[in-house]
C-alpha cells in the first residue's frame, strides 16, 4: 500500500518509490500494474500451482481406509484408489495428503480381538471383594496366528494407532 500511496498521492515516479522504499524497481512496477488492473496490490493466489489430483471424496475414502486398516502401506492405498476408483496418483501425492489431513504414521499397538469389556467387568465385580494377597494370576501367554502384521500404522495426530489382532492361547 505504501507504493500506491507514494505513486498516487505523492505523485512520485517508480524510480523514486523504489529508492524511498528500498525495493527493486520491477516490484514497484508490478504493484502499480496490478493496482491499475484489479484495484488490489496482490492477485488472488488460490488458483496458483498444480491442480488438485485428489477430490474431497477420494480424501474421505483414504481416511476411511486408514481408519479401517491402520497398518496399510501407501502403495496399497495407491493400488486401491486405482483399482476401485480409477484414480492414478503417486505415492508422493498420497503421503502429503495424509499429513495435511492430520494422519501420522506411528508405532502400532496391537489389541487382542478376544478382549471383551463385559467379561472383564464381570471378573472385576466377582473378584472385587477378595483381598489382593489372596489372588494368584497365571501367565496370559498367547501365540499370534497372523504374524504378518505391520509395526507401524496410521492414525490422526494426537491419537494412538491400534489394530485388533487374533491370538490363540498357549497349550501345555
């Protein structure tokens, strides 16, 4: 705005404005030209850069996909988008999109699919009156029958990434 003030109110030349404001002459000329064309100092920058490759529907689909399968790889997301929705995007597009949506890759915590909150609550209610020194616990060792789980998974920033896994109790 100082360029416009000096140009139209003080009636200074572009060279004088460039010297007074310690700006390149070309910048002063561009600001004056933009002001004459649209009445603003800067153009709207929303439409600059590359066009968006992923629509809102595709980004919602990606979020739903990582919520359903948090240990999914980026190339699996890419393949899913291509085969199911005919959207061909690169991994370099998917990763920043997930980061912009607030998703982060984190260490995956695994929960047993056999966990039952009601059974745990019943156990606490039944054993709650017993003194702690009278309770003996056995080792709850288990074997993971699906060993192909990933170590990392996607989740929103600030939340844990977890996956329910199938475990089988050990035998003697």
